[in-house]
């Protein structure tokens, strides 16, 4: 008898398979992603603080732009390391 239930798509089946990396790659990947998440969270919190303040709109725009630039600068070295790590993972897999 054929099963009439829903069938997961092939992309879903592939996504459900666990990725296995060496423990050093796994921990480095988790560390990089955690650091990026922390930087993003801090950026969002600081944006909220500036947006909640009562101040001149032009000053607010300048502060937010400066904060955005600082955020990009802080993230860049981690993004570079992440790209290097992704290439290492591609070569291993």
C-alpha cells in the first residue's frame, strides 16, 4: 500500500541531515557566530537608546550613522574569519 501522507521535499531532507565537522572547526564556527550575534545585539541596543532619546533629528541621524559605521568595522574581522572557515569546511567536506 502506498503511503498517502505528506512527503518532505528533497531540500528539507538534506537540511535535516546533521553536518559533521571536526570539533575544532565546530567550536571556532560557534565562537565566530556567537561573537557576531553579540556585536549585532549591542548595535541594536545602542540604536534603540539613540532612537528613544529626545534630541535634534540631524544629530540623531549623525549618531546613528557613526554607530552603523562602527558596527561594520567591528564585524569585518569576524566576517573575514568566517569566510576563511567556510572555505576550510568546503575543502574538508
